[in-house]
C-alpha cells in the first residue's frame, strides 16, 4: 500500500481541500486518516471511499461555515 501525506492527499482529492483542512479534518476524525509517529497519513483507497460515500461534501460539518467559497 502507498500512503499519502497531507500534501499528496490534497492533490489526490483534486485540490478540493488544502493540506491544513485535511489535518483539521483528520484531527476531528472527519476523514479517514492514520497518525503513526506523529504524522498524518492517508490511504488513497479510504479517501476514495470517503468521497464516494458523500461524507466529504465540501463545507459541511462544524469545521466549516456551510457556505461554498
């Protein structure tokens, strides 16, 4: 398996999220992520499932305002 860091995960998601947003979502357990040795890592298969499941709908949840940019 190939893990993605926050920068690569943001690119994998097409730039819909910034690396900082992904770190905040990971900390809040809103996105599938793993933190071995103090560094957030993302499984691309889990990210794809997260997107397909509709869980990633942009600007939802307590970390965002509910409005699209």
